[in-house]
């Protein structure tokens, strides 16, 4: 019965894997500091070329700056958690040595 289940569920699992990979890639791209900086410079260029008004520029810039701040804060939080995990691992190794 398990072999039949695996055969029947293979297309579903394959699609799920593909969609998860796409989602991970998009998430990394969206939450990249470099991507937000690029959007900011493109926005400034559009403003300087009079493609958008000052009001539109200010609104879009505010959104991008908030996003950039969130990404940086999330990065610091992730780094803090990684450091905490490393500290915990070192403490566990010290306990094992005793």
C-alpha cells in the first residue's frame, strides 16, 4: 500500500517542492537589502527625470525605507539568535566534556 501511496502522491510532492523553492527565492529577493537599495536608486532616478511627482516619490520612499529598516532589524535579530544558538552549543559541549 505504501508504494501506491508514494506513486500517487509523487506529483503533489514534486509541485510542493517546486513552489517552496520559488517562494524561498522570492522571499530572499524581496527581503534583500541590496534589492531595496536598488529600488530606492531607481525611484530617485525616476523622480529626477520627472517621471513621478514629489508626492509620489515621498510616499514610495517612505515605504521602501520602512521595508529596509524591517529587513535590517530582522537581520540583527537573526544574528542575535545565531549567536545565542552558538553560545548554547558551546555550553552544551562544555557540559559534555565534564
